[in-house]
C-alpha cells in the first residue's frame, strides 16, 4: 500500500480541495473505492462529512473490496450509516469469497454485497454516481488495485479523481 498521494481536504458543506494550488470546489457527491486497509482515509472522510454541518447534504457512495466478510474493517461503524443517513450514504461490499461459512455470508453488517468476484468496471459504473464536475472520486488500496481503479475511473469519464 502506498502512502497518501497529494493533498486532499474537506472543508465542509460539500467543499473539497485536491491541491493547495487549485481552488476548492463544491461537490454534490463523493464516491469512495477502497480495498482492505485502504478504508482508513475513507473513514476519516466519512466522519468529516456525516458529522459536519446539518446543512451539509453531500452524498457518499462507498465500494469496499475485501476477501470475505471477516476481512471487512470497521463494519460495525459503517453498517449503521445506512439507517442514520438514508439517501446520503450508500455502501456496497465486493467480497472475493464468502469466508467459507454460511453464517459469515449472511452477516447483516456487510450487506449489500457481491460475493465471488473482484471489482469490475461494470460494478463501478452501476454503483457510483454518474461522472460530472459535481462528483469527486477517491480511492485507496494495494498498488495493483489502485492502478486498476485509476484507469477504470478515467475510462468511465470521471474528471475529478484522487488517489490516497
């Protein structure tokens, strides 16, 4: 896993800056794509958005990739956000295996999920908000994951992409 790349800031009420040399921009949606421990910077961002101003209506989408339900970090923190922020927080888990136990595959704290697959362009396209100047996409994971996601997001036409 690489360290943080560049400079990223969330100053509240849907305002994001990607670099000190570029003016902050408003966004309606922040999409996050993470794998494994790449969830760490996403948790900080989720916390900043959801615990900020009551006037902040920024929507968050998280696609989180792991081997199995047992590998999902912070699921007890993420799971309640569906109910706490309906219409503002969407979460999809992409699991390469079900963990070998039916009990794990039925874990309510990791639903909704896709089992038996790695992340694909089709999953990104179906689950992220459509590309626009009002959407910022951030991603973090192992190097091969970051390379794949960066290429696919640009191919899908996302103009504002940041790798942590």
